[in-house]
């Protein structure tokens, strides 16, 4: 049985290389594990995951693709025809998460994984290359931003390998990158994590300005007591610890 229908609104770009599917699975270390696959699509990953995993939850929002996956009749695969963002991960046996993620919903998916990180072991995601580079960027890089800091507060993100656009159907305009996300204990505790990362995101709106001007524009004030040398830097040159130091002062004044 073949499936040739694509839904542009769902951002569907299906991996078409069995070799790369195997490479992703090997990198994800799924031997005899429970796996939850985000966007199982036409099943090129699903079929190979099923050969290695104890059990596979194949999540697919497209009802036509979900029926196609069910027709494959893989004995250890449970097809779930729903939106991944609506799932409660605590119901899926502490899985490893694998997925080829549409660009338009990458941020909501990462936010969900952060919020429900207690309920899965680790994740290996195929992302649009530019987005992946933003997550992996270090301070001082042009790609470094609030998403870099947000993700790396909760995970160690590591680049596995790049996949050329030609290995997807229909062919996207850009390449993709496979990134692993391993949970860590956050480097410091926060009373209100949302407020902290909202502050970082707000300051990064003025990334080309000095920190002094960026904070002033964002808060309409400049709290006293922030190190003068830090105030001369741009937001893109600050580390997570720098932002924590600054935020502590902002919250206390």
C-alpha cells in the first residue's frame, strides 16, 4: 500500500531514506525500550523503530496517515490519531521520544517536553537546521538567543548530524538537523521559571543594543546594582548565569 497525499497545512515532509532512518534509531539508543514517535507519517521510522523497541506509540494527527499506519499491522505498534500537543505524556510508560518536527510547531513541542520532562527518558528530534542551530548556539553567536537559554536550562542538547533537504518528500527549502535532548538538573532553582524566561526573551528583543539599553527599553527603568561591565555587553554575549544574576537584582529592586 502506498501513500502519496501531502497536507501542506500540517507541514508534512516525510523522510525518504531508510539508511538515515536507521542512523536516527541507532543514535536514539532504543533497544528494547518504549518509544513514542511524534508525527509517524508514512512509517519509515516507525517500521524500523518497531524492530528494536519493546513497544511503539506512533502519534499521527492526519487521519489518513493514521489508517495507513494501522494497515501496516506492526504487532508492537499502537497508532494514536491525535495532536501530540494534546497528549499527556504520563500515560505512555516513560518512553524515549523520537520525531521529525514541523517547523511551525517546534517551539510548542519543546515547551511541552520541558513541562512534561518527568514523563520521558530522553528525546531525539529532527528539526529544521536553522532552528536547531539556535538551540545549539553558544553565547556570542549570531544565532544565540532566548530559545538557546530556555532549552539548555533543562536539557543538554547535542547535535547528531545534518540531513539534506533531498532526503525528504516533498523536498523542503532547507536542511534538517538531528538533535538529542538529555535531561539535566537545572543549574539553579527559580521561584517562577516563566517570569525568568519572559525577562530573557524581553531583553533579547534588543539584542543589538547594550544590556543597559536593552533592560531600560524592556523595563522602562534600570535597576541599580548591576555590574557595570555586564551593562556594556549585548544580550547575545551573556550566559545563563549572567542572566540569573541580573534577574535576581531586577526582582529585588
